[in-house]
C-alpha cells in the first residue's frame, strides 16, 4: 500500500500526467498503463529482493551496493535534484488549482501549499508520517470513486474522439510508458528501500512488488477513463479533472478538490522532506571532516520552500512535459541496474565491480 501510494501525486491526481503520457495515444494508452504497471511491479519486487538478500535498509546502502561509492553518491545527488523539481511541480499545481478552481492569483495558491510544507518540515519525520497517515487512504479511494463516477455518467463511447487510433509512430506509446515508469521510480525506489525491512521472505518480496504495481495500474486506468471521454475539451487545461468534475458540481466537485489538495500537500511535503534530509546528510558529512556548518532545520526548510515557490512559476504542465522526462533517462538506467542485480545470486556475478566507477 505504501509503495502504491507513492505514485499518486498531484501530477497523477490532476490528470496531467495521464493526459500527456497515456490518453493522447487513444486505446493504446491503456496498454501503456499496463506496461508501466509491469515495470512498477518488477522493480518493486527486485528492490525488496535485493534489500532483503543483502540486508540493506536504506536508499544510500542500495545505491552503494548497486553502483559503488562514487556513482552511488552521484545518483543520490541527481535524485535529490529531481525531488526538488517535484516540489516545484506540486507548488505549481497548487497555483494552477487556486486559479482554475477559486479564481485566486497563481502565486497565492503556490504560497499557501508552500507554507503548509514549511510547517510540516519543521516537525521532521513525525510531521510527514501524520500527514500521510490521514491523507493517503483518502486520496486512493477518492480517486477511484471520482474516476468511476465521471466515466459511468457520460454517454459518449470512451474512444470516440480518437478515430481509428494513433497515427504516425505506432510504438510511441511504449516509449511514453517506459519514460513515465522510469521517472516515477526515481522517487519510488528510495521509499521502497526505506521500508524494505517489512519484507522477510521471497514470497513477500513478490507480493509486495506486484501488489504495489497493481494498485497504481488499476487506479491509473480508472482515472484515465474520464480523460478519454473529455480529451478534446481538456487537452489545453492545466488541471484537467477540475474541468471534468465542474460539470457535475456539488459533492463530486468538492470531493475532487479535497483529493487534489491532499495529493499536492502529501507529495510536496514528502519531496521537501527528502531534499531536506539529503542536505542534512551532506552538511553532517562535511562537519565530520572539519567543516563548521551546522544544520538548522527551520532555516533550511524556509530556503527550500522559498526557492520552490519562485521556481513554481515555470508552470505545472511545463514541468510535467519537459522536466519529468529529463529524469526519465536516469530512471531507465536505474531500472536496468536493479533488475540485472535482482536476477543474479551474488555480487560477484555482476558484470562490473564498484571500482569500475
């Protein structure tokens, strides 16, 4: 459940990710979602298997094992950069939500969620746990309900706007699915490595990975269905689902806004926390070798949130369309290394050693 909920961020809940990476391919988008789900399941199983087999309990240990100390440290820094970009995206999504749903200036919505994130970060890991404990189940079941409701109350066939299917490069949906899975796994693998101690057997490795990947696949298909129906109307909208649920109004509209704001808040808080902890680790390691730098949580949290607020003005859809895929290559490399390591019995069987890097 934890693994599956990692993927349900604001890009997913808003419909923007699904629209750009799957829905635009017509019925092939469903196949793309299934391909992404298979990758989620395989990598989930592989990470749990490696961590249990090698007695690894955190992401740093996993990267050091897979890639050696130098490349592992470089990968950690790259992931921290992507997590910060995700924080930008969440604040941009908040600004777009405030603008499209309430008519507020973009900066007001972004500033409000940024303030909440700052408050949560000041409480450390306890704040993150409490936020996710209350909001994650609500996001999951709320998203499923809204997806089904908006699909089954519409009378036009789901793929009516797509004609006979995708023109041009027929396999483009596969590339899109792999890129989507890859950049999502950049952030999901650290979470899974951190909770890998919950898996004690080979069977639980398999069930945890497959079930987590299955959750996000099922929810993705359910939430994509209404986007297929309204594709021609929402293609240029920052938060597509706001347009869809506004046609129903009442409780459905407000339920969706609550789900979206919950997704924005939890994703932003988790990403901000991960960046903050990475900076803390870096500063503490420098201090251990003679630096006088001291980590001040509130000050660093404020700097992170302020920088993210200004960066959010790039725009939500622009970040999803251009920044996310840039980290997809990093994710593809990580998928390859993880799956390769999982199918080998011991470190000696790898085609390289850490000294290579």
